[in-house]
C-alpha cells in the first residue's frame, strides 16, 4: 500500500465527500442506489480518517500545498491533532447521521431528497477542509463553503418560515465572518506577516495588549458558528430544518466548526501562553460565561423540544470557549474533549427529538408525558444524552467538564468555577424534567379525535433507532475509552 | 484700475469662462432636448477658445519656417482643435439623431413630459 | 513575424478600426459578426504578446508615424496598461461568440451589421485610451468609444434605451470636455501633451504656476470620474446598462468603466503623482469618502431594484467604489487591490450580465418576479449566476475575495481598522441583493413565464461558463491577476512623491 501515504489520505478525505456530491445526482431516479452512495462515501471517509489517526498519533503531520493565493499564503492543508479530532468526530457521525437521515427522510416523505444528500456531502467536504486547513485563508474558505452548503438544508422546507430562517442564518453567519472574522485575518496577516497556524501561536510579541483584545474580540464574535451571544440567533432559527440537518448543524459540522476555529485560533494563532501572559483570561471568561448562563436560562423556558436543545447547544458551545478562555493547558484539553463529548451527546438528543417527531409527531416538551413507555429505546438514548450534557459520569460529558474545572482551579479562576457549577445545575434543570416526564408521568388519556394519530405509535423506523442507539453507546464509550481524543488534545497543546 | 487691467489682459479667458458657464447652465436648466444639445455645443466651443488663445504668440507669424522670422505662433492648438471640432460635430449629430428618434417614440422632446410618459407604464 | 512584432502597439488599434469599417460596409449581420469575431479573437494574441514583452523587461515605446515623442503621438506600453489591454481584449474575445444569437434576438436584421461596427469602434476606442501615451489622443479615443457606446445603448429595444443613451451622451460629453479642459490647462503650463513628458515638466510648472496645475487636476478628476461613474456622478449608468442590448451591457460593464479607471490611475500616479504630494491635497480623503458612499448607497439602491439588469448596474457603481477606494488608499497593497479588481470585477460582472442575457433570450424578461423558480429550468445559467454572485459578495475561493483582501491589507497599512470594517460591511449588502435573486430563482415555484425555459444554446452558454470558471480559477490561482497587478502597482506607487 505504497499509495496510501498520509498525504494521499489527506487529499482523499477531501475528495471522497465531493465525489459523493457529484455522484448522488446521477442516481436521482434510484433512491436506494443514491443512499448507497452516501453510505459508502461516509464509511470510506471514516476509514480514511481513521487510517490517518495512526500516523498523526506517532507524530507525523501530513501536509499538502497548492498554489499560492496571496503573497505567502497558499491553498494548503496540514493535519494537526485538533483537526484530526474534529475530522474523526465529523466523519464518524456522518455515518450514523446518514443512516438516520435515510430513516427520517423516507418516513416523513420529505421532498428534494437528492438536493439534501448533495448538500450534506458538500457540507462534510467543507468540514474536512476546515479541519485540515493549514492557514486561516484555507480555513476561511471552507468555513464559508460550509455556511453556503448548509443554507439549502436549513431552508429545506422552502416555506416562508424556512426561507426567513435561512435568510437570518445566511446573513448572521456570512455577516459575522465577513465583517469581523475576515478583518481579523487581514490584521493578523499585517501584524504577523503570515496566517499559517503554528503550535504556540504566531502573534506572540507582535501585537500590543490592546490590539490583542481587539483581535480576539473580532475572532470570537466573527466566528459566528461558535454562537457566542449576541450572534447566536441563527441557531434557534435554523431549527425549522429537518432533524438530521439540526444534527448536522449542532453535532457533526457547523457549530463544531465554530468552536474548533475558536480553539484553534486561540491555541495556534495567539498561543495559550501569550494570551495568559497578556492577562486576557478575565474578560474572555465573562463573555463566554454570560452566554453559558443566559442561554441555559433561556433553554429552561422553551417548551419546543428542538428549541430547548438549540439553546442548550448555544450554552454548551460557550463551555468550549470558556474552557479555552481559562487559558490553562489542561482546560484547553478539556475544551477539545468537550467538543467530542458534546458532539456525541447532542446528536443523540437530536436523533431522539427527530424520532419522537417521526413516530408521534410531537414537538413540545409538555406533550411528552409517558412517551418513554412507547419509545423506550429513543427515550433511554435521550436520557443518556441528557446525562452527558449535564456531565454525569459515566458519560462523555463528564471528562471535558472535569478537565476544564481542574484548569480553572489551577489558575484560580473562581468565576469560571462558579459558572460551571451554576450551569450544571441549570443543565439538570432543563434536561431532567423531560426525562422525568417521559418515564414517570402517565401518558395522556386517549382522545377520540380521528386525527389523534399519535395514540397508536410505537418506536420510530429501525434506521432511526439504530442510529440513536449507536450514538448513545458512543456517548458512554467515550467515557471509558477517552485515550484517543485525550491523546490528540494533549498533543495539540504540546504535552 | 488693476481689475480692469487684469480683465483686459485676460479677456479671451473671460469669454471662455462665460461661454463655459453659459453652456453648462443651458444643459442643466433646460428641459428641451435640442436646447440642451445647443448648450452642450456652446460648452464645447468654449474649450476651443481655451486651446486657441495661448497658441497666439504676440508678434509671431504663421508657423512657416523662413529665415526672416524667428517668432512663430504655435500651430499645435489649431490641429488639436480641428480634431475637437470634428468630435463635437459628431457628438451633436448623434445627439440630434437621438432626439429625432425620441420624438418618434414619445411624440415630444421635453424631458419632463417624457419622464411622465414612462412613469405611466 | 519579426516584421510584425515591432508594430504590435499600432496593430492593437488599427485592426479593430479597419474591422469596424469592414463590418459597416458588409451590411449583412452574420458576415459582420464573423469580422467582429475574427478581430476579437485576434486581439488577445496581440495584447498577450505585448504583455509578454513588458513582463520580460521595460516598457515599449512606439512612435506613431515615426514622429519622435513628445512631438508625435507615442504609444507607450508598460505592465499596467498591458494588463488592461489584455483584460479588454480577453473580455471581448470570450463574450463575442455570445453575441451572435443574443444580437440576432434583440436587434433588427438590418441593424446588426451596424451594431458590430459600433462594437468594434468601441473596442478601438477603449484599447486606444489604454495604449496611448498622449493626453489629447486619449481624449479622441475617449470620444470614439463614447460615441460608439451611445449608439450601442440606443440599439436597445425598449424606447427608454434612447433616453438612456441621450442622457449618457450629455453626461459623457460633459465628462470628456472636462477632461479636455484639464488637458488644456496642463498643456498651457507644461507645453506638452505626452504623459511622460508632462510628468517630467510638471515639477517646474507647479512651482511657477501652482494654481492651473491644481485646477487641471480638479477638471481631470471630475471629467474622468464622470466616465467611470464614480458616485455621485453615476446617474447615467443604471439606465444605460438596464436598457442597452444584453451583449452591449455585458461588454460595457466589463470594460468601459474599467478603462476610465485606468485613465484616472494613470493621471494620478504617472502624471501628477511624481510632482504633487497627494497627502497635502484632499484628493485621497475625497476619493475614499466618495468610494465608501458608492459602496453603500449604490448597493443599498440595488437591493430595491426589480429590473435585474438595473440591479447589477447599481452593483457596478458600488464595485467601482471598491476600485477607486484602492486609488484613495494609494499604497501598494491598496492599488494592487484596485487594479486586480478591474479584472476581477470585469470577469464576474460580465458573467452575471451574460447570465441575465441568457434569461432574457429565453423568457424575454429580466424582472425579478418573472425569474421565480427559473433555477431548475436553466440550471447551468443560474448556477453560473450564483457562482458569479459569490464573486460579487467576495466569498473566499472567488475573485472578489482576492480584491477585498488586498484592499483590506492596504487599508490596514494606511488608514486603519474602521475602513476595513466598512469595506467588509458593504459586502453584506451584496449578500442581500444577490441572495434575493438566488432565493427567487432557486427556491420558489416556477412562474408561468419560465415554464418552457431551458439553458441557452452552447454559443451563449460556453462564454458564460468560461467566465464563471474564471471567477473561481482566478480566486485561487492569482499569479496572472494579482501577480501582474502587484507589479503594476509597485511601479506606479514607486513613482509617487
């Protein structure tokens, strides 16, 4: 297998989803074949990424450079540990999400499925590009491509509500990235003379404290996908999309790309040590902490299940930002771990929400009384996901929080500690009642309405159940087998 | 007195500026398309004067080389302005042709009436 | 070949001029088209050869009629105008095949030959402005191209085309006359019309008689700004672009204003730059201020247009704002942004107008509501529209991003943060006006007008797709655009005082 050099695999990981996007329309008339293409591509991509894992863990950093686009800035890829972690999460979740999509889209008889799978594949290719980018230009290119390729997914229903949400989605994400993120990149280029990622950062010693604050603000809010308040509106608005799309947005790609960019910029553009030395931790903690708490409080008040999950995501994303903002190496590891944990837990939650919608056509939390008896698999998975989000062992969510908490203690950042404790309580406050309702409340009295179709439902179709069971297992497995993400996260900060 | 002297020494330029402003004013202030073109022509004509004026050297003769003369008028502006006149004539001709076509299509060459007709649609 | 090589600068002008006469005499549309096509396809080879020579080393000076400059007219080719020559030639060559069906559809049989004749005259004029080293000669070419342009615009089928043409004639003539007044004043104080010679004599003249020099600068600025439609002197442009025939709009939008911008840069950086200290004059602030106003005001107006050609016309005014912004910033990165945006905007705006022309060819309308749901009916055309639209927005991976990047870097070096944020914020307006069309075209149910629509014939589709591909290609591989623009900018900025 001499051809399977890490460099080739790197390029293959980008080409596979793109090739799928080209092939899928050809099988427009044969849905089974079309879905097969998606599944094969997902499995191939995951295998390719896994094949890259060994080399990366042993210290190889495969890279590939294309043409020089701007002076000193090439269209280039380089695989480093954090990107590896992100690629692993995204590619493995694409498989389960594809299985789930097939079940969901067919059961709900959704139109425009070909467009849907094509855009999904392009979104995955963009995600891989974000994960592998060697410099901010390449990162930015795929970041925007991700926004644009998910727009048709968000507006999938094509009705006026979906289009309005789509507009908000596009304007907020493109707007923040263009007005704040891009100037930040340009300023970095002017200050540092390069925008290549480097371990330890490239801005150290080249920017004054005030400039650093401005830059950091531009990056933090400019990366709108990280949904730091007040640029989080797009996320709840995008809930009009079909559930697998929400899963893509929340778990697989979009928001993960956001926090991934934030962490990567902090670690490999500013440098954790440079930021800590400049004393930037305080206000970062406040900004991230505010989002964590406010979003949790808002989530408490949502009755729509998906909206509650959406605000939970906003809150959890800022957790990752908070982890990075503590600026202790161990908490940055925690932030990386939390990206992985949140991905598996949140996708489980969304799969469960979609499963409930598919089987019972219910969307509100208040309607879920006793549903756990009819849909035991779904709600069991939901419970695991919820526990993971709260951070109860033995679920993946615990590890990330633990590391972040340790970091906060080490740096004596008591504000961060307080934020984490309060938010954990709030998390429990908005997740546990759902679980309680589902399992311990009596189901509503059967109505004799002819349209009361939800009385006769059982579990959702098998691909849906299969997918959400798999992700729930993954969420637990990550707790017992954290070696790989942990190793990657530690390599990222050079420990 | 000084003022009068300045005026007398530069009266070519004063006329140039007067024509320039008069032409531009007509273009801006008139709604009749033919009058606008006339204004435009006056405006262009002022430039001819602007070029020709410095070409005349006091005491100079026609620029035909002859050992008897040492000071000649500058022939260059005449050549340039010949070209500019051609350009001006072409512009005027095209402008008038357009006005004729506009009159065929709209039945009027008053700008406000034409705008009113297009707004009706 | 060796006999031809030294005369390439003259051939660049003479060939289209003779072509125009030939096309006018041929009288039959298809034969005139053949002439126009042959000439258009020849132009990039000449321009390419010139570009190749000047990239190899030094500038080319060509004495027209053998007269020695500064007495005779000199054609002077350096990296900057070789780049613009290449741009105009390539746009003409790529879009020309599109003209045959589009013109046959929109213009009466008897007038097609004249249309091609005027197109070739316009091409002659534009190339002439670019290549000449003589200020008055530039005026003549300015009028040659302008007169041809008025005719091209008036050839539109809508009667408002006549009105637009007339208004442009008035404004264009005022602009050209302002230019010639400025040239006259320069000639009075320096005694020369040759750009290089004027520039050399200006230092002395400016110390003796500073006022006419400043007045000349003012006249030239206003005159050329009228031609390039710098806000607020853009009022002629939207109607002219909206009602001209599709092909004429495309060609003019891609080249005419660009050549005027070239002239402005040439005057500022090659003629006045070495003498005048722009920092002491409010030129830079003025240009930056007007550019920002253009970027916002015109984009904002574009959002409310229902005639899409008009919308794109306003978008052009906004995009010209980006170009002039770089002139105002006046450092190497900023000017590189300007020059590269000449090419980048030409490519993507031509693609957009070609796409609309194709839509007009199929459904006879470019009104927004008539385009409802046309995406799936004309997939390639509208996909091209989307991609070129991304270019206008400036998403990375398209040419628009490259221009904005250089402008941002230039602004950061010179003016500072706020300007960068302003540049970027204005592109958000582009998201709205392009996004609106994309939403209607792709995400709505088909309107009755476009039920039977389909992609246009290949002769129209291929130019469109080529330009669309170029939008992406030159967004990634920039050595031929930004690379050369950087060289030109370095040369121009290097001469500044």
